[in-house]
C-alpha cells in the first residue's frame, strides 16, 4: 500500500507509529473504538493523518451500522479524540457529509481524501521549496525541523518534510537537523527513520540544542508543520515550535510553516483561542518506560504551543504563500503615528 493508512476488507489499516523505528507494523482497526484509541495513543498521529483516520473512522461506522444516528454519535466521538489539530474534525465532517448517500459513498469520500492529501502535500512542498530558495542564498541548505511532518503524519509525502524531500531530490540539501521532540520523540523515532529511508543526510539533536545550532551558524532555514492556524496566522504545532521561532527570529533565520489549507481555522481570530491538548504526566516523568523523576511530581505537559504570526516568516499551503507579517505592519503603523 502506498499510503500510510487506509481501508482493507472492512477494516481501517494504519502504520502503528508507536513501535517505529524498531518495527514497521500495520494495525487493523475493526471498531470505531479502536480507531479512537489509535488516535489518542498516537499510533496514528500528525494533523493530516488524524483527519484521514477520522474520515475512515466514519466510513467504518457507516459500514458497521445501518442507523445514521449511531454513525453521527460515532462521528462526534471521533472528532473529539484530540482537540488541537483542526484537521480531525474537518476530516470527520467531510466524510459524514456523504452519509445520506450510503456507506459506500462515505468510504469513497475518505479514499478520495487520501489521494487529495498526497497531491496537496506535493503542491505545498514544491511551493515551499521555491520560497526557501528565494529567501536564502546558501546552497546546499542546512534545514532544522521539529516533530514529524513526513509521510507518516499524512497520507503520503508530507508537508515540511515533504519540502525537504523535494529539495533533496534536486541535490539541494546538505543536512537536516532533526529535533528529537520531547517527550514522545517523534523527531528521533519517526523523522530520523523517514530521512534514513530516503537517504537524506541528517543529525539528531536534543530540542534544547536547537538554539545553539542556530547561534553557531548551522541552520539556514527552519521548516515545521502545523496543527491549527488562526485567521491572523498564529500557528499551533508540536510543543517546542514557539521556542524555535523565537530563536530563529533572534538569528534572522527564515521560519516557514508548511500545511494544507484544511489546517487553517478561520473561525478563530487569535492563537489564544486554540485549545491546546495536555497529555499524561507519565510521558514526562519516565523515559523509555523508566521513571526519571520523583514519584508524584507535578507536571506541565502541553502537546502543542502557539507561535504568534509575528514570528512566522511564511505559511505555505497548496494554494498560497501567506506572509502574515504583523510585525512589519505594526512597525509601519507606529512610524505613521509618529509622523516619521
Ligand atoms: O502530537 P502529534 O505527534 O500528532 O503532533 C504532530 C505535530 O505537531 C505536527 O507537526 C503537525 O501535526 C503537522 S504534521 C504534517
């Protein structure tokens, strides 16, 4: 199968991202409950991938239940499995929109979304690659990325990592610096695995080394994905992204977000309105199953943070290069007000 998730003979199938890089295992999810559990435990993760899992979850429910009320109730639970990535509710809603035409139509919609997601990623990645090349004179490029935004996080190809693949395919990547991405190590476990799969040179670093790498002149551009983007361009993404944006601004390094239009939530004006998922303390208090903190310690474990638009050089989608440059706008208004 070319996609990282999909449908096979009456069940939802997906790569189990929890066991990578040690094992490439496929899950066969036969109930909506199992799909929800796969999403909440991050067996399936990444905003576009959970949107697709939500859509296939609705298709599964429609396949199993003749009563539309049951399917609608399942859809509601699927949409709430994780709160931050807007793609999940979007995917569920889109599949549910075909319910009146019967279960095969719901499945056809979910399957179409897979193909669309790959095409969307390839278009956005090509656009983002062009932007990167126009913003930095350095060749070949040293790119820093965070979390996993590759084929595992999408139907195929990926967003920020898809951009890196695009550039690498043209011989334009010297090295990718991969943040390990505490606490669940999506960078170490998944991004490093994908880069090795493609033969793209990379080095793994702890998240707290990213600012040092920038200060040492080892980074030409930062490329990340997104889970939700507000109307003004504030970006929710994996915890640690905001710190990267602050450091990138300090070192005048372009900070570029690559995401599908389905990640843009125009119902939210400001980043402070985004619901940020908080996850279990155990993710922080143990490492690889071994406790590393005193028992019972209080924990702050947000899965995401919000980077204000002012720190984002550009958001690139399949349709546009969007530069929500509120910083420059603010400076212009201050200059005008001062009559300078
Ligand atoms: O908690 P996760 O692993 O689902 O978080 C994923 C991210 O933050 C990704 O950067 C984002 O979903 C974009 S994936 C193309």
